C-alpha cells in the first residue's frame, strides 16, 4: 500500500492510491493532504518487484560468492536462497517485510564475514531493496 511520510514527525501514513502532488495538495485517491510548498509530506515509491535473477544481480560479485559459502553455515541464508532458487519463484516482492528481513539478515551475515564494512550495511540494504546500486 502506498505511503506518505509526514516530514516533521517521520510518521508514515498509508493511503489508498499512489500520491500525486497537484497544486499544493497530495491527492491519494479518497484522501487529500494540503502541502502548499511540498515541504510537509514526502512520497517514496514502494520497492519494486523483480525476478529472482535480477534480484541476485543486486548483490556484488564478492557478496554473491560469500552468500554461496554462507549457505552451508547460516540456516536463514540457506532458506532464503533456496526459496529464490525454487523454479516456482517468479518474482521477489522487495516491499514484503519477510524479504526485507531476509535481506537485512544476509547483509549482517556478510558484515560478520568481513565482506561488507559495518558502516556500509544500511547503504547496502537500501540499495538491494530499493535500487540495486552496487
């Protein structure tokens, strides 16, 4: 479900439709939010849905190699990757909290394995879930 964020409080508001800012008002289906200067609310699109192969390529090659090794020692990584490998898996819904949790767990396992620097963990999680930039 789409969300607007109230900038001052960081409160997320679920709305009925993808917000569109029109003449000082966020139009969200049956909801409207006045925001004359577009400085009270912000809209960030939901993470995309991608295919399993595209999802794998959101990880760097070094991360992919380490993930393969982690399959034998980390049950969460093993289960997550096995589900991605299943031929019945046709899409990865990056907005799904379970997927986001698995990505976060995997990134933190890569931090523990000294593949990702700890100070870059949040950036990698955001890139994998949101934009895929390496």
